[in-house]
């Protein structure tokens, strides 16, 4: 059995993150189902700069939740969305903005 990474934990059954639509224009929906505390999401540009960072609600009962992310102030291009809990990266995905 492989040991867990220090930056990306092993997936826990029932945990899920996804964004849709992707590619998108002005908004995307971040859907998550997990029990981590102190979660945040960040939209990162290609230089590694966090352009948008916001807190996410902790879900104690493991029910699904969604956040509508306003991307209307960002330029067309490729970005990275990161989900963190207590400075540990839980999930990362490429995000493409079209106009």
C-alpha cells in the first residue's frame, strides 16, 4: 500500500469535489461533499498568484453543498482552482475561462 503524500492526502470514500461548467464564461459552480474543517478555495493564475480566495462551509453531515464562483472580473485564459484545509491541498483542477 502506498504511503499518503504530504501535500495531497489519500482520497477518503465519499469525498468529492467538482466544478461545472468548465470551460466557463462568468461563473462556475464548485460542488463538494466532505467533512474537512477550515476549507478555502482559491483561483490561481499561471504565475501562481491567488486572484480569488474564499472560505467554504464545513459540512458535518457529509451532505452535498455548492458554491457559485463569480469569475466575471477575470480575463479569458487558464487558471487553477485549489481546495485547501488547514494549508493542506485537498484538490486541484484546471479551470478555463472563455469570453
